[in-house]
């Protein structure tokens, strides 16, 4: 039997009543007063409520994002400062992804790849500056 949320007018207790009790006097379980519950036109039935997201879910997407950014950063780490942005994104999304239980392995992989790409890029730029040439074209 579907239960409908109603509020006791006497004590403001949140109650649920069966649909068959609507518009009929019921006794409030909290204060004992009798009132007539009416359907809340704007209210939603408990059956319609979306399932609550469990804590710990939602990290897989961030982990995958971090891994993709990390791989891209590593692939492009010899092609200029663009890799720094990708690497930074990989590190950032990896760090955020670490908070979540699922996708943590992916987040760690993305984090490591992103850091590696940044280190390689910074090293390449440093080497380029030392050689006095174009810092983004050392090969
Ligand atoms: Zn009451």
C-alpha cells in the first residue's frame, strides 16, 4: 500500500498515511490529536524519490578522466606547454578521484602519469633553455 507524506497540523510531525486514509480523520502518532490528512499536490510520493547516491560512488569517472589526461600529457610532453595543462588536469582530477573508493586505482595511475609528464616537460624546457635553443623544440 503506498504511503503518502503528511504533516500533523497540531505538532508538525512528519507522518505517512496510507492512500486510503486521505481525507479521513486519523490520529497523529506523535501528539495523539485527530486531523484529516489531505494529499499534498506538490509533494512527491516516497516511491518517486530518486535513490540516494551511496557515498563512495562517482569516483570512477574522475579516475578515468585523470588516466586519460595523464596519458595525453605523457604523449604530448615533448610538444610544448600544452602537456603541462594536461598533466595539471590529470594531477588535479587524480587527487579529487582519490577521495572516492571506486576508481582510486585509475586516479592514482592518472596522478602518476600527470606528474611524470610535468616532470618530463619541465626537464625538457630546462634542457632547452640550457642549450640556448627553442625550449619546446630540443630534439
Ligand atoms: Zn501531531
